[in-house]
C-alpha cells in the first residue's frame, strides 16, 4: 500500500455522497486527484468506511482546557460570563510554559478525535506569571506550536492585541497582566512565527475585543497588517452587556462599529451572538466571516446567534471549541441547530427546502466552505490542491449502523453517540486519537494546578 493513494467506498464530494472514490496525495501532503466511480488500484490503501472532509476549529483558547468542568457550581445569587471570567483568570495567572504545552498537547489530540485537523489558537496568555516578558517573548506561543506538532494537528496561531480592561478604560487590571500587548507586539509575533516555517504552523493576528482594543489600537494593527494575506480574528458582540457598553462608549453597536472600520474577507468575527439584520447585511457585504461557538455560548449563557440571518445572507461560517467544554464539531453543529429549535419552537431550522433540505448537510458544507479563510489557508476540504486532511467514518457506530448511505451525515450530527471516526488523517498521514503519555502529562499538570 502507498500512503499517497487511498480508495473510499463512499466520500462526501461536492456536497453529496459519491461511491468508489480514488484519492491521491502528493509528496507535500496535498490532494492531486479525487475521482468518484473508480476501481481501487493495487497500490491503494482501502479505507474502512465513508470519508468526510475534516473541519477547522476556528476558535480555541487551549489553556482553558484546564478549566473545563471546574466552573459548574454556583455559590452566589447570580452567575454569568463575567463571574466565570474572573474565576477563569485563576488558572490563566499560574500556567507555566511546560504546563501549557502539556494541556495543549492533550487538547489537540482530543480535537483530532473530535474531527478537527486544524485549530485557530486565539492566544492571549503571553507573559510570565508576574506580567514581565519571557526572555523569548514568544515562549508561550512556541509551547503551543510544539504541542500541535507533537499531536500532528495543523495550527493557526493568532497572537492577540490586548491593551485595555474595558470601554473607556486605559490599561489592564492586575488580573490581566499576562495578556498585555499592542499592535507592534502582535504584528512582530505574526511575522516571526510565519518566518520560522514550522511544519503545519502558520500565524495571523487577533484583537481580543472592542473592550480590549480601542479604535486607535484597531487602526494601528490594520496599518501594520496592510494587505498581508493573514486572517484577522476578534471576539465581538458575545454578551448583551458588551453591546450596551459599546453603545454607551461609541454610539454604535459592536458589529456596526467594526463595519465602519474596514472589514474584508480576512476578518473572522467570533461569536457575533447579538446582531441585527442590518448589521448582518453589512458584514455580508464586507466578505468577513463569522465563527459561532455553540457549546461555549450555551455554557456561558451568552445567547443564541441569528443562524437564520447569517445563513440567508451567505456570510462564511465556521465553529470553534473556544473554552473547550466541547471538543468535537459534531456536537457543535448539533448544539447550533438544537439551540435554534428550542428558541424558535420549530424543526430543521437550518435546512433550505428546494436547495438543501438536509439540515446536517447545509451546516456542514457551510463550515467546510468557511474553514480555509478562517485558518488562513488557500483551500480546504476534499478538493484538488487542498491539504489532504480527512476523516474515515465508523458507519457501524451507535446511531449510524443500519442507516441508508444518504442519511449518514444526518445520523452523524443528530443521532450518533460516542466515538464516530475509525481514522483521522492530516496531510495524508494517519493521526493518533489518543496517547497515554500525553494524557499522563496532562493529568500531572492538572494535579499541580488544582491540588
């Protein structure tokens, strides 16, 4: 068998299942042929189940994997995003580079098992515990890069501009001392990471939020980035309080404010939970994408995104694991649709009768289409020229066994339980979905952080 030639009994090509698919990979790990209705050549690796493209995890805070499950008790009258954030800072203030690498390596292995093969790391944990810079200011960034290479996942590092504690405030709180950066810091970090040429690692830039990056900061980073083809990510309109504070400080809602500042297809608007249809129309006209994180948004009580509005406007869409309470795209897409069903009291909200009647297919195809731009890659999915990342589905898994082939994607997102992948491939190479040594280092790290 040649690692560069695969044959699948079924594969999701061009938005539908197609049979007997020949898949060829070049020496650099990119697709050079994807052809349906072809017999398996003698040198092909015969895959043991239907093949799907993987997805990009378009929004991740790796260090928060160490906090998942530790904020689910309430001992005061109210609990919301802001009280969760203050507790989350407790772990952010004491994670060391070695601990971050151990946490991230475990997380990235779990993300592979969850069907992601590229992760966009929205990274703002930069400095020593006391807020002073490391001798190498990219020490924490490099810990993440090393973890990704150990796990074998693709990584888009997004160093974050984090300069202020809130609207109308100058500088950061002491609990945010490890996050302090400006436009120069972020752009230098991006250029240095990209110049390093690390396999499967690239960089873009991010602004934490309009709370943390004021108009002058936004303009300064835009000026430095110029026309460079790198992704630009930002948290925006995640909570109602943020919308109200932005209105009070600027006279504009967050999405409307950003649309005034020159969005383009490089921009990825993370959460965008609280939007108006006029704002959605402005975002659609700019070409910017939206990154929805349904598991985290539910966990934090953020609210429900206007899925109908984003889909109808044709805004590029992806999902992310964010705070790591969910770490697989099947669950994210399930939450994305089920939240809408609960809020609207109707079914198959994301389906498009007459065009795409399958809710699962419409959501999945939208995320495949949005993945390349979110990660700063030229292309994505089962298409010639894209990196040869793919998933081999276990069609005998719970909720899938016995389904007709045409219903496999619907069953995967709305009926499956437990592990659903036989194999996961990145750049044509099979990746482990578990690793005892990484798990041991993670458990040791957790014990040190929480003892």
